[in-house]
């Protein structure tokens, strides 16, 4: 067994001048970074953490955009033996007050010893700090110079495989309170197996635009390539979303072989890339484009294939995976070399009886497999009581593996709740058919928008802050949007009256307030009169029942 | 002329991006910094401008620093048309 620092040391000895990562920026030349350059950058951050008295095993929060500083500081924290956690940077639309509140939440639970950010952002960070909290140093990233690599100074080499290597958070008040802590051993157990399943080899090149504060970006689009010596081409998510064709141009330019994308990105790329941006693009090296982090849709694969096959996209390149931070990353993977399995099943039985039958000539729904469990992962489908269900019956997905999280950091309560008899219960519904896993829905109320996890309770709390909306009287849920290939958030809020014009105004205020204060842009708000929202007998808001009611009113129930 | 551009884009945003055809968008209302147009829709706006006015907005210009309102966007379009 090994640790991150040992693996980096071995790359430095064996292939110091090999390019570890090529960073791409809009309107700037690409920046290739070799292992030795990467570790010189990291050494500088390690020295500065040492100078600030940050100890091995303490958490260091990185608040940085795409760029050299983020990469050097990440590995600087690692070789120092500390635990990195990346927090998303303030975006253009997010309110700075909310960002500060989120940061305070994260600090209070995760208790980082230091924060690394840009000079321009130090004041913002200091605003979020309170006397007596855990943060002892705020390090200005651009003032940290690279230093000559000095392996004997690496406290990271003293870390044990079972020690925590990193933390990973999702966004929003709820997500920031649950940092997934992963050990070195868990990460290598996952990646050793996953790289075999993918058949990783010396011809591979990974191309990614995914953010490092997300498990898919951090694990598949950052640590896997750098720790396993696979060249990585990394661009900013902000550049990609404004110019999705950059992904294809980069795959073509660097002969990219592997990428991971959330489902919405298949639709986004198929719909929004102009042919003039694809002139001369050759995608024939792209052997696996892997769909994960939100429900996988066969229709999205069809649209992507149709758009890009003219540019050489291989016939069987599109794949699927079911992944989660709690298992480091992949739980399943479709078999490379063939298309993911698709089943056409009876709609009525699927929706009402929760069983899977071939549709034959009945009304049908097409579902796409996420593939087989990884060899080190056991999966079972369980009913409400935890009893294992047979194939083709829908239940909750539970899993066990040698790459599970150590726990939610500083949250033994949440960790204990997540496991039942040693099985991690995912909160996702699915079924097994022919030994393959199909993910069919969600028991938990979480919403996934463009691959991003959003907690409805966070959005509901925001809506209560709008004048005219009372606490406990709104409900948020996700609705799948076929065209975009992802969920859209709907908020329903009760007002004191039925006056339409008045309620329209409240709706607009909710839209603005939630958009400014969360990771999403809210479009669908319905303000209703009193007593619209359904509550459970214990007085809680029943999100799924309210979603049903909303759909019925729309005539889509 | 500028008013015409503003109205055309306002209609497109309300109908196609916000999917609220009755939404009135003021000429000086913030579009990007307010999140009214989210990052996933910026590219739609750029494509619409290109198709309708024959003017290209580079992807690196799709931010509030370059334009944040319909009137600023209309001004940008006009300056490129001449």
C-alpha cells in the first residue's frame, strides 16, 4: 500500500520531465507542467504551511480558481502531510454575503487550520472568520514562490495509508456540513481497480473541464491522471460552459482518449456547438466518454453520437458509470468496447409496481445501464426493511467496498446514519438486471442540476427569507427536463392571498433571492394561496407528494 | 435602432431562456451579475446575437464586465455592426 506523497516521489524519480498536466486558459497559450515543476510549486506551498505552523493531519482549505496555484497548493498540502479541501470560488452571480455565510459554515464543521486564496480575496475570507475559530493562517497563493524540491522535508511521506488524504464537499449549507473524508488507501483501492476496468495504458490522455470541488473532477479528472502518470489536459469549467467546443478541440489537439461528463453535458454539447468550431477536429482517439454524477439518459447518448460521429467519434465510445464521493468515485462502470446496455421496459409496471418487465408492445420507457459493479464493490438492492430484493425489482441501492469513506469529517452522527449493518445506503433507487446496475430514481430529496448536488431544504430556507413567504410554507423539488438532460428546480411557496398580481411579484423575488444565494439559477416558481402545500401527519413538508400534485395540476401527472 | 435591438433580445430571453414570455426585462436590468441569465444560457445568447445581428461575441466576452444589461449588449452589437 502506498500514499499520495510516495506516489509523487516515485514520479519525480522516474519521469521528472514528463508533463503531468497541461492547463488551458481562454485566450492564453496552453501551459504544460512537468512532475518536477509541479512539485517545485508544491514545495513552495509546503514550506509556507510549515512556516505558518500548520501540522500534518490538519485541514487546509483551498479557495482558488482554475490555475497553477490551485494545483501547486493542492499537492503542497499533500506533501506537507495535511488534508486539502477545495471550495468553489465566488461566482459572478452569487451574493458575497451568502458566500461568507457558507464559508463560515464550512469552517465551523471542518475546522481548517489554514486557508489558501488570492490576495484580492483575503479580506473576503477574513470577514468570514470569527475570533476563536480554527483558522490560524490565510496564505496568499500568488505570493508563494516555487522552491527546489526537498523530499526530506516532506512530512507527507510519514502519513500512513489509513490516514485521511483529502476531504470533498458538495455545495450549499447542507453539503458543506458533510465533508467526505477519504484515506490514501481508499483512494488507491478505488483507482487501482478502476484503472484496470478502464484498461488505462500509456497511450491514454485524459481531457477534463470538471471543477476540482466535485468528486468527478477531483478524482477522475485530476488525481487519477496525476497519481497514475496519465497526461491530463485541464480547462476551466467557466471557459467550457461559455465555449463547449473547447472540449472537442482539446481532445483533437492532444489525442485525448478519456473524459467524464455529467449527463447534461451530452445535450449541451450536442445542441450548442457550431460546426464552424469543429473544423478539422478529429475525435477518433476518444475511446471513452463516461457519463456519471447524474441520471444517465440513453437519449442524451444518441444526440451526442449523432452530432459528433461525423468528427470521428468512435461507435462505442459513450459509456456510463454510477459514482459517488462516499466510494471515492466509481461504484459501477459500463463495459468498454461495447455500448452500455439499454432495456425497453413496461412503463406502468416500472412506475406503479416497482418491477421491471420487458415492454413488448405496451407503453414503454427506455433505461440505460450504468454497468457492472467494480470488482471491489458489492451491491445489493434492498426494500424499506433492508431485505435484499431479487433482480428486476426496484429498491434502494446499498453498497460495500474497500474504498469507502473514513467518515463525514467531524460528523460521527452523519457517518453512523449512513451505514446499516456495514452497508452504505445510498438514498438512490435502482435495480439489477443481468448483473448490471440501473439507477432509476432517488429516495433522498437531493436534486441534481447539471451534475451539481442541491439540497431542497437549503432552497426552501432561502425562500422563507423573501417577504410574503412564511417559514415552513414552501417546497422545492427537481423535475427532469428532457431537452436539457438534467433536472430543473421548482419552488412552490404559499402566500397569504390568492391575488395573482401580488403573487407574481413574490415569485419574482423568490427567483432573484434563490438565484443570488445558491448554486443554481431558479426559473420555476409558483406562488399559491394558503393550504396548497401538503404536509405529513407530523407536519413536515412532503416533497414527493407536492411534486405529484404540481404535475397533476400541469396535466402531467 | 438600439431600442429595436434591445426589444428583440429581450423577447428572445423572456421566451427562450427564461421561458416566461410575459417577463419584462428592463434595458438596464442586470442580466449576468443577477444570475437572470445563468452560465448555461450565455452561449445561447451569443448564438442568437450572431444569427440575428451578424455579430460575434467571443466566449471570453460572456461576462458582466463586458456587458451586463440589454442596453450595454445592444451598444456592443452596434459598435461591431458599423
